[in-house]
């Protein structure tokens, strides 16, 4: 993980100085606004994942990610993609067979 420092910035827009609505890094703001002035008291330091493994670890340990991961089947319980039915609706969505059969009937207009 790398430590990223983000601030609010004073930027000049059409000759007037405005404060940015979002915090961002110096590298990001200087691309569009080289005249930007940092507001030091708005500092926020964030740990940002650098690798894919760090990103997935952060996702698993977050409140939302952890809740979602608990409801997913484990990799050993899932079928490989080639083993799934091609029509897919009966096996993946869980639509009752009688409802699916009624939807497959041709309706004359």
C-alpha cells in the first residue's frame, strides 16, 4: 500500500479563485491547474492499494465487500463456465420452470 496525500486546492477559474469541491493529489491538480494553491489544513492521508492482491484484500475486509463475499459460493462449489447450460435462465437466475415455460411460448399478435 502506498500513502496518498490529498488536499482541497484554490484554483483560478475565469479570473476568480475558487476552492475545489473534492480533495485530490498535487500530481492530479497540477495537470490541469499549475497555478493551484494547496490548503494545508484540509490534508487527508489515504492508504491506496498498489497491486491487485492488495485491492482484493481491501475489498474483502471492507464492510460492503465482506458482506458480499459471504453470500458468494466458494470457488470449489461453482461449476466451470463450460459446464453451465447455454440458455442459463433456469440454472443461474432461479426462475421457476413453469414460469420460464410460459414465457417461451409464442404469443400471436
